[in-house]
C-alpha cells in the first residue's frame, strides 16, 4: 500500500514519440504520448513544457476517497452455493483493505438495487468498528431475483455523489446476463454515470456476457476481468481495492489543442489496455477538446493520437497538436496544466526520413489490431464462420508472437492449435472450454508496453 504524505502527491510528465517527417502531400501524423505519474517531487514553480508538475493538495494527507461495492445477489448466484459464499468472502476481504477514513457502502444487486450497509442513503467511514459492522451485514446476503445492472449503477452514483471526496470508485461483481432491463436502460445508466465515478467490473463463472461487463468498465474508465473460479474472488477483490486505494488524483483529462485546418482522426489509450476515447471529447475552448483518463496513482499509460494536417510544401513545418494534461479546479476556477507535449509535422524530400515508422507507433498500431482481430475471430467462431475465425485468430497469433505479448499468446493457444506463430498458421480447436474463450475475449484489449 502507498505511503501517503505531502512529499508523494504524484507528479505528471508527458513524452511524445513520433516520426514528424512527412513526404510532399503527406497529411497523417501519428504520435504515441506516454503519460507517467510518480510519487514524490516538489511543489510550486512554473515548469518548462513537458516537465513534471505536482498537483496542489493542501492537507498533505491521502486524498479523500469513497468506494461502493456492488455484489450480484440474483438467483443464479446460488449455483453452485459456494459462489455466493465466495462473493461474501471477497467483499469482506475488500472491506478489510479499505484505508481508514475512506467512505464506503455495499450494494446488493438483483432486478433492483438495495443498500446492504450502512443504509439510509449514506456512506460509512472506514474504521475497525464500521468494517466489522459491514462484514456482519454481508452475512444477510442471499441469492434470489433477477439482474438489472443499471439500477445498481444509479444507486451507486447517488451514494458516491453525496460524498465530499476527491476519488469516487465502484467495484461491480456479476455472474449473469443483464436480463431484467432493456439494453438501452443500461446504456443510459452508463452515460449518466460516466465522468462521475470510475468502476472496475468482474464477471464470475461463465454465464455472464463479456461485452456487457467490458462495456461497463470501458464507459467508467475501470478494468474488466473474468474470475472463472469463484474461489479466486477474494484475491481479485483485494487487489482491486488496493489499486483503488492507491489512486491519488481524479478527473485528469488529456487536452488536445490543434491549429486551424488540423483534424483529429482518433485518440486512443493503447497501454495498459486499448480504450478508444475519440467519441468522449468535450469541448474546452477554441480548437481544444478534453478526453477523460480517470483516476491516477503511481503508473504510466500510453495514448495514440492521430491527426490530419493540411497539405504543405517541402521544407515547411508546423505544430500539429499540443497535448496537455489538465486537472479541473473543483471550485470552478481555471484548470491546472500538469504537463505538456508537442506533436510536430515537417515536410521533407528525404524518402528514408518520411517513410520510416516510429517504433512506438508501429508497436501500438499492432497491439490495437491484435485486440480487434481477437474480437472479430471470437465473433466469427460463435456465428459458425470457422474459416473467418481461423484467419482472424491466426493473425492474432502472428501479432502476439511478433510483439512479445506472451500473456495473450498463451490465451490464444487454448482456443487454437498453433502450427506456425510467425506466419499465423493455426487450426481451431474442436473443443474449447467456455472459461478459456471468455478469458481471451475479456483480456483481448490488454497490451504489452513497447520495449524502449
């Protein structure tokens, strides 16, 4: 667990990796933006562009945080009966991991959402007494009813929204499909909760819908994963809560400013997972837009920015985009710029310079394609298009092998027999365990960092 003191409020730095050289008539500029947040550092002073800045915090204490744990209590949690018991144990383990002073609540989810602890629309403040009370309240959890996850999220939003805290986070566990509300109800709930709290989502067993769980995590800028064996829940919940307790700054945005005539093609997080942020832009003044990145502790993430610049002649150069990390002012004042980086475009007749692809850009373009072809391959396999599935999953094996993504390569080897990884020659396995296919699909967006 992080040791929180004034000296380790995180600093942010931005590094830009790109090939700025374009041939005559070239218009597409790609850059990988590495954002790193590290504990420690100084306060005050005006940084140089690209230098690290420490967000101001007056207390010198850990940021105030609130966490709501949503536990699936639908009827299917009784099959097998150990599932509900494991969920109770996992929630108890997560409660034990709460830092004292953290606000928290437990919600039981069926076709309606119920407050399990502390109740009356409130949050409890974690200490030895409230943690013991919460774990006692968990003993009353029993399985029965349907599944309407949108209602769980809306209750969580109400509970977290009432808290005067820096970090708001949810942990959601489900074992089934969202069958007791319309898909548009869940989408509407996600839209109303987006930007208000982050949420990690977990599917336990193999009877839930991967696309539902990953959509929840993606919309709420959290992680998604499978816990195929309910016995693994306690360790997973403990890890999730430790990560949540390590977050120190919330609501950081990636701001892109572009000159007149420059169009943004896309903005994607590409490490540690692929998340397309393009459609989540909010306008931030003339020619500037903010893309949400959620909460940060000590960590590093990579973003792929692609812009289209106007045509220009040989020897001309321009600023294609300025990338800034922005921390909003809770009281509505001017936001704080944490760090900055520049994306440039230079037109040259040097063919070697203009045709070389930056290694970072090439690597993450491959990782994004890897995530895409796994999804396409699994969808093709489910629909009975075995030739299409073989082609897509073969390409996935080739990309995973070439990029050194060993975790994904191992998951792929449970779904296909690999004849030749280098050429992507594979055979679909005749029988594949549901857990293996769901694990591959859930973790398909996990990437490996480029070797510097």
